[in-house]
């Protein structure tokens, strides 16, 4: 397959689905964090942990089934998904710290700049590694 077709294949409907899942997951995670604090009386650390844990599980299920339509085993895909999230977080953190320490960007802008490598790493890692297309039988 020529390089251009390969690039276009990577940027198909799954990218739009990935962005939609990410936005929904962010709002849902924040709702869980806020509800944990307001309704359950939990502290910031516990609320944050619960919100992120539920968000990770929700992101896994929705991305596996809907975004990438992966039919492989859930346990092995979940392990790969967690690895992708760790690499995406490292890309986010490296970008943010570089923007602050090297480029001397405002820390709030640097945090926003870190979203792009996180999302790109998450999408490509999900598409190519966590939820790869299975060969037809």
C-alpha cells in the first residue's frame, strides 16, 4: 500500500470516534470526581483516583468495542491499553515540562500543549498496538 493510502487509512472514522470518546470520558471522569467529593464526602486524592479508575475502564470498553471495533481478548488488550496510557502520559509530561522549562511557556499553556501528544500517542497506540486489526480467518 502506498504511503499516502496508509496515512489516510490511519485517519479514518476511528479518529473522530476516539476524539468523541475522549471528550465524553473527560466529562464523565470529572462528574465522578465531583460526585465523589460532594456526595460521598471523599477527599481530593480518593476522588481523583476513583474518577480516573472509572474513566480508564470506560475508555477501554468504549474504545475496544466502538472506536476500534476490536474482537480480540479483553485481558491482553487491557494490558496493552494500560501500556499505551502510560506512554501517552509520559509524552504529555515531557511536552509540558519542556514547554515550561525550555520554551518558558506559561504553565497553563504548557499543560494545554501536552494534550496533543497525549491524544496522538493514545490514538496511534490504541489503533496499532492495544486494539490492532485482527487478521481474517
